[in-house]
C-alpha cells in the first residue's frame, strides 16, 4: 500500500514538473514582433527560387572603367603603322597565320608591314588589355553572333565592337558617338534607336547590335566588299566613295587607304590585328581573365509599369551598379512606362525569378514609393504635413589592404561612379591608407507648417521646420540574444548594419551572445531653415552654392535635379541647418572643469553611453581612427571617466 501511494505521488510530482516546464516555454516564446517597414513587409512575402547569383564586383568595375576604350582609340588615332615594333614573331610565321585567317574569313586578309607592326604592338603592349577584353567577350560575343547570323553578316564583325568601344556600352567618343557600336545621334535615329530624356538605345545591347547589322547589310549592298563596309562604318560611305574616285577607281581597301581620313587608315588594320590576337591568343601566352558572367546567366523581362533602379535594388537585393551595367540604355536609373513603347529590363536569372514570381507586389511598392513624393500645392490655404525626407551625411573610409573601390561602394550602398566623383578619381585604382569621402542619405521625419506666398522676383522666403533625428524610442544598448544577427538587430531598431559596425568597432558581422551593442550615435535635434531662391539670369549651381555656403551635390539633392542646367525664374530650395540648444548642450562637456580641460588641454572625458564614434561626431574634424591612434586604443572599449586626447 505504501509503495502504491509513493508511486502515485511520484507521478503527480513528475506531471506537475512537466506542466511547469510547458508554462515556462510558453511565457518565453511570446514576444512582441518589432514593427517593420512596408518595404520589408513586401519582401517577407516574396517567393524565392534558388538560382546562383552571377554578377560579381570585378564585372562592375569594367562597367565604369574606360581605360580600355581610351587605349583602343589612342592606338587607332596615334599609332604609326610604318614604325617598326620589335617582338618575337617572325614575318614568315605571321604570314602563315594570316593565310589561315583569310581562308575562313569574308575579309581580304593579306600580309603587309603596317599590319605586322600593329599586331606586334598589341602583343607587346596590350596583353593585359586583351586578357580583360576576352573575359568581357564571354558575355557579348554570343549575342553579337546570334544577330550577325540572322542578317547573314560575317561573324568576324563581332571584333569591330572591340575596336569601336572596347566592349563598353557606355563609351562615348569626343564626337558624341555612343554605345558598343558607337552610333552618332543622327545615325542612331536613322536606324530607329530611341534617344529620349530617359533612354538611349545606342547603349542597348540587343537593339544597337540589330541596328549595326542592318547598317552592314545596307553598306554591303553599295560597295560589295566587307573591307570597304568597315571603312564606311568609320568614315561614312561618302568619304569611301571620294577615296575610290581619288585613287583612280580602285576598290581594294589597301589601295584606297592613303585617300581615306587618317583615323580610318588605322581602323581596318586595328580590326584585323584584334581578330589575329583573339584567334591566336594561346600561341602568344595570352590567358583570358576568368569570365565573371555569361550571356546565358541573364535574361530580359518586359516592364509593366514605371520603376526606378533604386526601387529594384531595394526590392531584389541587387546593387544599382549591377542594374546600370546590365541596362546601360536607361540614362537616369529610371525605366519609364509608355503604353505603345515597350521597355525591357535585363537581370541575373535568380533576380528574374523573384521578379516574375512577385510582379504585382513589386509594382505596388513602386507606386507606393512614387506617391510619397511631394505634390504641387493647389491652394493658398495653410497646410501641415509630416513626411519622411532624406538628409545627406558625409563620412570618410580609410582604405585597408585588399579593399577595392567596387567593394567599398557596395559596403556603403553608393554607386562606383559617385564614389569616384566625390574623390576626384579617374580610375578604379586606390592606394591603401587613403581616406575616401562618402556621402550617404538618411531618412528623417519632417513636420512642416507654412502658408505659401505669391512669388515675387528675387524675393527669398524662409520657412522653419523641425527635423527630429533623435531616436527617442531606441535604447542606448542592445544585449545580443541567441540566434540574433547584426542584420536582424539593425532591422529591429531601424539603423543600418554599417552604422552598427562602426559604432561598435566591428571588423565583420560576427557578434557574440551576451555582447552589448551601442545602438545610436545621434542624439540631437536640428532646426532646418528652407529658403526659396529665385534663379537669376547668369546663375549656375556653383555660384548659388558658394553664395549660400552649401555644396552643389546638396542643391541637386534638395531639388531632385538630375543635371546642372538651370532656368531663370525657377525656384531652388536651399536648406540651412542649425543645432537646437538641446543638441548644442549635449555636445559640450557637462561640467565647467571638464569644458576647461577640453579646450585647454585637448582632452575629452568619456561620459556614460559614449562610444568612439559618438565622440568623433561631437568633435569637428576628428575621426575614430584619430582617437585610436592618439590614445593607443587597439579595440573600441572605453569607460566613463577616461581622458581621451583629441589632438595629435
């Protein structure tokens, strides 16, 4: 009997213990979901298909790098084919290989000393360039060959795009010829290439190639010789006809060559030399760079509504640089929608899959984003609006060993061209230790109340608005819990991953459970004065920027300008920011003796909640790297009460 009672009691205790454990689990698992943005709520519902991404950073660098194009044009314009070039290639061997090329080509490929010299020049001085060009050709040549075969044009014409543009769809000559096939404006219009405010189809891979094929067919119908077709592509059919007449009626390119424009005299030899290098690159030890993308790794889709590259970038997690490379015909990073004029978007296959599976949601978000933009006023009544606005933030990045310009641009979410413009860079080469200027845009909540006044000539009106950039609902710290990532924490508190890494001196995204992360470095309120400036005759952005002590970039951003052209009588918005008393007080040391020490001894006494980043923001001209260097700090740990040197 006692054994039975003991067993029953044990079972009851075990059941109670299980119940207690279940209750504990339930209580722990109930957590309030953090609010997420409309963009993130859309992306959470996306259907994904696992296909490998195909565009790499190295490919994007080629997009903005025009040195290959400049080299090719310089060779055509300045190289003297009569100047002998020393290179280990016997004339007899070259003649044999040219005969091989001639036997399988529609062109008249015959040996001459000028052609030998330019071939040797390319082999001696342009090997690295051709290694890069051959990698690029993996993407372009299959598309060229498909169109050339359709029009029964010799497939070797694909090498013409190498000579014309160095396979850069955004190449523009000094004369204004544009794109892979270097069409002039009038010729582009003649072959139905659309050139508008938003698009330039001379840079469209498929349409420009189609137009080039049509041009070749038309010129062959006139001259009946592919060498002369090439000459006419460069000099125009009129100049070729003149050269034929001046030569006494001769119709072989090499016979009329002295009577052609100087550039055209080097044009066909450059084409034939390029063909030789591509066809015999293995024999000369030229190893093509690894192809970073193939044409079959991308596809096109018809656009059903207007959308910007920025919206696509946010929705599909693809950089704007990649979109620019794959869609170079869209000049303003914007794809318009016109009912009777279809527009197409080229994307990596994995992004095409996401877009086609979620089209309705993607266009709904684009419409929502467009509707957030400021609308024109329709009455003189007072109004009050609260909206999300963008403000520029300038920071500096010190280049570390192994970093590339493309990687840095992706890290901060800016384009490669912007990064080069801000830092006056002509190429993609950067040296370790250089400080790069980076301008990012951050959202602020703007509440504005004003009453529009009738516009008067040259009258400047001023409205004061409050921009609250203090994150009052965000705690100073977050303790990392199991399973959390830096991205998840950044989404929870509406901050960027890069800010979290900078505020906490993190070299990568690895975080430990229990670690205490600083969540904010901005605790101030800013008053922004908006001035309406009426543009006067003779004004330009530079003069207006200097007059109001702002930058040209800021003027363009505040007024949504896409270029620097201005019209007299139009109004420019100009922002003038001043910190409020609260913000100014926060930036000062709290005690008189600390303020004195700060000014006279060049030290800063660390306050509770300070980080190296927040301190660098308080002190003009001081960076986190400076503070570490001056104070011998290797990590990012500082404690309240510490005295930091704020001068070297």
